[in-house]
């Protein structure tokens, strides 16, 4: 994620990743950067668009840049309630006394302002021709139809000039932007009622494992509840994907093959969890090789070492290890950026924070480790990352306790107070 996405997101890294085969290093393991580079190089840009009304466009990805056809604002207007004046009449120091010749509210058309005149004006109202400054009402006193205030008042005071925000012809929204409330507001401010967006990414998920039972059902001997299904559906929802659940898949080659086939129907991306290892009960690899094409990497990362990418017909496939924390972290590290690129989002990087370690990591690990952590401290004292004492990939309670992940490089030791890289879940899951 750190330099991984930065590198993989850069053009040169992308094209070299596209050419490179997964070269194995470190005992058959590829690095996080390499795995991410391979994945991003395989993430095709979306090609279907639709026009969507603004209220339904939040979370969608803009497919074409938008250019404003108008100046915003289209006319110079007052930024305050007060009196519009000519700065020539009020530019000097000392007391000024001007006749209030008209009243202009927002939405009204003013008349030209004569010499020695003022116009009562309200926020957003067009400035009368000739006026070039507004004196705020708190600084004024009225004497009948005269207004008095102290100068000097400079030209431009409390005035928003024409095109203060946007000039006609300017690009206001770039293609590849995820539409947040402010992008929708901006589109509306230039008069757009709908926007061109990419079609939502259709993602099908399935969960492999004979032991899995849906929550709400009784648990038989040796059974566990299927939690990955809900983690994955939540992650996909947060990324505005259209998710379908194919269900739980038995640990047989035939069941896995048919799950892959039906999941790939009508899906852009299939995500499987579990059954990815090389044990006799793990069939994803063989099933994918028979139904499509498989590339699989052992990534030098903890949790979430085995990562599969493949194609089934037109659909992409990503396989995640079944342990609940591996599924979550593997999604954050690899699937999320893949999905973002696949959705046409131009910024796929995750921005980490630099915080100080509130923990010791005395024994260097063989793999880069993403450790469940949360921040203590505050903005004045600075933030410290504390880590959960139980980092097993089955310990989902630690992910609930956590606010994010600390990235600990392979071979690193960390002492309390050392700077560490921290990825907040608010970045990873948004
Ligand atoms: P696997 O990747 O199939 O070898 O599974 C690794 C571990 O994750 C095993 O302990 C499984 O029982 C568990 N696991 C696999 N899939 C799920 C799931 N959908 N929900 C919860 N735990 C799972
Ligand atoms: Mg299994």
C-alpha cells in the first residue's frame, strides 16, 4: 500500500508491471508492491457509461470531464447584508453620508447607482452598476433615507466579483472522480442536472468451506458461522459496488467449478474466500484452471499470504484466504485498489499517517505485517498507535477493536516512540 500503490499507480510502474510475469523472490513469495502492481496492471478500465440524475449520482464515478458553460457567479454580488456604494464616494477616511436610493434583495435587478448614492443590499443580491463596494450593516447607522458610516471603504470590499468561483469554459470536474456531496453541489452550481458516470461494478462473491453455516441457523458439530460473506458485502457496499452473493460452496472440485461459472455470469468481478491453499480440501485453484485462467501469488505479507487472480470468461476473479482477518486485510490491500481502478477511479492510493508507536515489536518478522491497531492520544499530544495483543488471522474481535492497520516491514523491529505507518480504516473502508 505505502509505496506499493504509489509505484503501481505511476505510469512506468504500471507498464513494467504489465509486462512482467510474477517473478518470485524470497522463497517463492512476491512483495506487496509486486502483487499490487500485477493486479492493477490487469484491472481494465470500465467502458460502459450512463447518464444519472444528480440525486442518484453520489458514490458513482464520473466518466467524462465536465466543463462549465457559465460564470459562477454570473454577476458581481454582495457577500454581506449592508449598503452598496461607489468606492469613489467612500474611499476617504472619515464620516460618509449617502442617500439610500434603492433596495436590492437576492434575485432582484438593481438600477444603476448615481454619485453620492447608496443601495440597501442583501447577501447574494447583484451589485448595482456603478457600485463596487459594500459597507456591512453593522458598520452603518440610518438617518431617514440617509446612511452614515466611517471610511475608508476600498473598492471590492464585501463584493464577490463575477466568475469568482468558476469561469465559463473551465473544467470543473475531472473524469475518474468519485462523486461526493460537494461534487454534486458543484455540478448543480453550473446548471447540470445529471452526470455521465460509469456503470456500477458488478461483483459476485462466494464463500468456500464445508464447515460454513449461515448465521441464524443452528451450528452442527465442527461447523462455524460464515462471517466473510458479511465482511465482503459490507466492503463492497462501501465501495458502491453492485454485489451478489452466490452463497456457500462445498469443498469439492465440482461445486467450486459450478460456483465459479455461475458467479462469473453477469459479473465484472468474482471474489471468493477460502479454499485457496493447496490442501486436499482446497479446490479454487484447480477449479479456476479448468474454467478459466489462473495466476496465483504467494505474497510476502501477513495476514493474507495466498492471493489468486484469474479470469473466467469476461469476469475477473480474486481469491482471498478464508481466515476472517485475512479476508478483511487482503481486501483492503489488494482488492480495494483493483476495484477502484476497475471502477475508473483515478486515485487508487490509500494515504497513510505517520504516527508514533505505542508498542514494541521486538522480534523481526519474515513477512511484511499489517497489524491491527488503534490510535490513542490527541492532536496536541500527537497520536500513538497501540496494537492488539492477539494478531492471529482468526481473531476478528481485534479488527473490531482496531481503527486501522500499522504497516511493519519484514525484518523490522519497533521500539515505543518510533515512527510507524498507519492506515486508518476510515481510508481503507471508505
Ligand atoms: P481456508 O482458506 O479455506 O483454508 O480457511 C482458513 C480458515 O478460515 C479456516 O479456519 C476456515 O474455517 C475459516 N473460514 C473460511 N471461510 C470462512 C468464512 N466464510 N467465514 C469464517 N471463517 C471462514
Ligand atoms: Mg477451507
